[in-house]
């Protein structure tokens, strides 16, 4: 058996980052924070993203938990299975998914770190590990893991999309966009790829291209509500507030729509000088998936 690296140091580093995060109300435009300056992305507060194929624990349960009580139950079940057999990659991925869903992201990354050392050629596991690393701000390590999660002769658009998201989080937007372009060749008009590409343009302060790309994403079948919220942000940053609020509140119950609109107003109000040289635009993050 390969040597195992104790996760305590990793947990300490990542937990310190996690403690600085603040809670956000349900259905806010901001999604679960990763870390550093690109901490918020317009989305719901789901802990699992839209990139389901190849996601943590995919195929490991007959149905995905939907409530916190469900996730707590999954945490107990899969935690016991993982502890009984730490070499079981399926159990490790499902356990890590439940940990992330219950806001224990540093521990999830540590579990997947150990599992990937025991299963160094398991590509779905490496993909899950790379995404978990990105979620706790370990971007260089995330790129390394994701790079081993598929091969040049058999690329996976989900992984290409995740690699692009990580590169965007590192400020390497031109490189990120090349990964999105490669992903779109495999999955044309896939909304999660288009959404990330639109956010990448936003990070480069190219609002016109961002809006065009996000409108294309919203128009696709299966586009998630958070894609629409990303579009609302881009429209709002161009000064078209009424249109942005209409987009932000679409397809939501009244209370949730009001929360989204209020949050959108707050975020746009904070971005009055974002066009100044040296200023970042809204601190969005493309979605590396789950």
C-alpha cells in the first residue's frame, strides 16, 4: 500500500480559510464561496453544481439527497462505509460529497486526497479531488489533479470546463477561455460551459461579450437558474437595472425573487468604480462543478 500523507496540515490550512466565510441566505445570487478574491458567484446556495456527470458520488446512490437532513443521513451512511474500507473510491466520493454539502469542504478535500493516493489511476476520483481542491483555494494542486482526470486522446468536457474555471480563479483568463473552447467542441452550446465562459469575459471586463455569451447559455435547454442570475449581474453592471431585476427574479417564488433582487442591488452598488484601472469587476467565480 502506498504511503499515506496525514491530512492534518491540509485541514488546518483549509479550515482557517473556511472560518473566514460568512453565511449567506438561501437563493442569494452568490454561490458557495471558494476562497480569495474570486469568492462569490451568482447562483443559488446549492452545494452541488450543474455539472452532474462525473460529479462526486455520481452513481453511488439511487437518488441525490435534497435536504440538510438527507445530507446528514448520507454523511453517516457513507462515512461509515468509507471508514470500513478507505480503499473504496465510490464510498470516498460519496462521503466527500456529503461533507461538502454540509459545509465541511476542507475535510472533503482531505478524504479525497487519501482516496486518490490509494487509487492513483481512478479518473472520476481525481476529477472529484481536483474540484474539491479548487473549492478550498488550492488552485495549483487542483490543476494537477484535474490534468490527471482525463487524457488528451479521450478528453472529458466536464474536466475541461473545471480546468477553465480554476484557471479563471488564478487570473489566467486567456488560458481558461481556451479550455472552454475545447469543451464546447465536445459539447456545443452546453450551458454550464457557456456560463463559465461568460463569467470569464466579465472578469476581463468585457461586458458585451459576457452578456452575449450568457444570453446564449440561458437560451439552452437545461440551463440552471444560476446561469440566469449570472446574466442579471452582467446586465446590471451595464446600468440596465430594471432589466437586471426582471432577469434575477424570473422563475422564482416571490420571497426568493425579492432576496435575489435585494442582493443584486447591493452587489451592483458596491461596484461603482469597478471599471477603474486595477479594479476587479464583481468578484465572480466560474463554476468548477462538483
